[in-house]
């Protein structure tokens, strides 16, 4: 395109091009800064560094894929676990795509349950195809729901007088009763409108000290400060899940971590 710089319209077009170029370069630099320090932990070609049940987990088209069929329905949730370390303070980023009836989650600061090599106990960024739970903080096989999506929560420590009781006593209807909601993060419908059904979405988990935040597509979905000194964890395994229930498919890609 030839621009006539002596005309008013030509100067306007030139100015528009300059501004567009400036913002494109600025956004590119911001994106590079946001990714600084992150390391890929899934190579997109193999399951090297990961352990899981090959009945459910494989690599397809560069993605980590979990599939449950009518012939392979689960009796217990099954994880594929990253064996590259047990991070303490970190940021974890990835993309996911889940089927409409799917149920999955990203566990961190977790431990393997004795006798069940592909079962984890620990914090989880929940994911489901219907977005009933996506982004909430759910502690798998322990205190259960710590914060629903849309909640900022403080978790109290249990007093010594209650040590004699099992944790299940304080998890009523799958919700930890010692969580105090200190603020809301937005209307649930507004938060969910940010999530694209059956397409790719991004997850960003920040775990620093006893503070954990779950972002979906750059929107904060849950915020937990865990003051429960007897039950909280500061390090552990990372894994992703296929869940008990109907046939489903979950895909993950661009899995990367930065230690803080």
C-alpha cells in the first residue's frame, strides 16, 4: 500500500500503523516477561518423567490425553504423576480441553496414597466440563472442598481438643467446615462466562507459602490462605486426573513450571 504523507488521511493511516506496531511489540514483550523462568515439564512427544496407568493416559497430537471409555470405567480416580520433583513455592501454567461430561483436576503439593500407586492426596485445582467446579480448591482424599470458585477463603487450624476426631467429621457434604469466606471474587455466572466449553482454556496456579491462587484464562477463581498448621502441606507431587463417572476425555498441553 502506498501512503500519501502529504494528505490528512495518509497521516492518519501512518499514525495508526505506528500505534498498532508499537502495541504489538509491547504485548509481545509482556508475554515474554510473563513466561520468564518457566520450564516445560511435558515434552509433547512421550510420557517421559510421568507415571500413570497406560489404560487411561497417552500422548496424542502433542497433548497429554486421559480417556475413560465404557469399557474402562473407573472405580477410583486415577492420576498421571510428574516425577521431576516435589515443588514447594511455584507457579504452574498449562492449557486444558475437557469433554462436556468430563471431570478432572490438577493436583499439587500431593502425596501418593499407600497401596494405590496412581492415587493422590492433596490440593487440587478442579476442572469439569460443565464448569460446576472449575477453578475451585479441592483437597483430594483429605479435607475436600476448601474454596468454591468465586471464593476467597481463610482456613482455620483445628484446636488440640479436636485431634481425637477423624477429619471426615469436619467435611460435611464434601465441604470443609473450618473454611471462612473472607471475600467473593465475582458472580459465578460472570466467572464461568470466561471459560470456553469443550475448547482450550488456560490454568495458572500460584502456590507460595500457605497462599494458593487458581486462575482460569487469567481470571482469579479461588484464593486460599491455609492456616491449618496440622493439615496443610508446603511441598509435594504434581499430577493430573481422570475421574470416576461417565466416559470422558481430558487433554493437557504446554505444562510448565517456575520455582519461586
